[in-house]
């Protein structure tokens, strides 16, 4: 029984919550990834692909956490007068996006609009979307302040988030797509069964991509990364993020790929929501 639980936990970390039986690295195709209900035990040996397949196939998990923060305001959103919705009639509140009631505080200056993508590096849907997100980000005006926040559902998410924030602290955000490829193309998950082994694996990844050991360890164990991790945990709870990727615009609007109707429409919708906030 204990062994089965360990296998299920490991499978939940690598696949889309029992929605697929293949590890994410082999088939990163889901529209979104949902929060796993379990995490791998720190001292357990890495399971084989066959064991993961069996564990994932035998477990159809569903999140029993609270609904997204928009659910309470859905009726209100659908009933919004046309003047309160986005211009042009293409995007409908309660269909393509959900107003968050109450709106949440942001961390940008007056005149700026905050856009957050909640993601995780082992998420197949995030991997698929990331190239589009990167291209979109490069074209945005200075007033649109975009950032990625790594979800904090459990230990493996925290460990991958630590890598993400370390790369950002080092000014090497260009390695985020490389980390995605390492996980989803090379089947190197960049996490291990203990924090110490994970740190070694992530250091090896950093060194292979031109980061010195001293620089990596300084930021990896530093105050800035610890603060980002703490903030990500707070935001994951505040917005009650239960799947990835999810976009939050200026603390007021929630949307995702499914609601928007696809990746291209999602990025246009996010910009339109941000522009409406700027106006």
C-alpha cells in the first residue's frame, strides 16, 4: 500500500493529474495542468516509466479545493452591463474571462498594469504556450508589467520555482525555455528525491549553460530567491490557482487558454484586458 501511494504521488507530479498516463516529458499536450493532490516522498527512489504509467492509469484525481476566485462573481460577471465589458463585443465577461471580486492588490506603480502568468516548468501546457508568451512579452509597451509566477502546490513545484527565480535573479531568463526543453524534450525533470540532490542537478544544468557555480549558489540560496518563493506561495493561495497556465490581469481578471479559445486568442485577450485597465 505504501509503495502504491509513493507511485501515485510521483505520477501526480509528472502528469496532468491523472488525465494522461504518459509522463509530461513524453507527451506535453494538455490544454492545462491541474493541481496534484499528492507529492513524492523525499527519500523514495525514482519510479520507472512503466510504474508511473500504471500508477497514473489507476488514479483519476480531481481537485477538491475551493473554486477559483472568480466563481463567486460569475453571475455578476455575466450580468455586467455592456458598457462594463471590453469594447468590440469579441470578449464576454463570464465566458472568455472572469472578473475577480474583490479585486486583488498589485505590485506595480501608478499608470502601469500588472499581468501574471501562473505556470510550472513541468507543465506540458505551459511548455507549449511559452514560446508564444515569450514572443508576446517582447512586443508589449513599457506600461504593461508582465511576470511569471511558479505555482507552489508542493515540494517539487517549490524546487522548480527556485530554479526559475534563480535564473531570473541571475539575469538569465533566456534559460527558462532551455529548462522547459530539458524537462519536456530531454526527459530530465530537474528535480530529485531530496532537496540536496535537486540542488546538485539544477547546478549541473546551470553550469552546462554558462553559469558559474559561485554565482548560481549565491542566488539559489540568497534572500531575493527566498522572497520570491514566499511571495509565490502567497499568490498561489490568494488567487486559489488550481491549474496552469492561468493569467491574472491587474488583480481584476482571470483567464486561461480554454476560456480564451486558444493560445493566440489568449494573448490577445490578455493584452485587451490590460489595455482596458490602462485606459
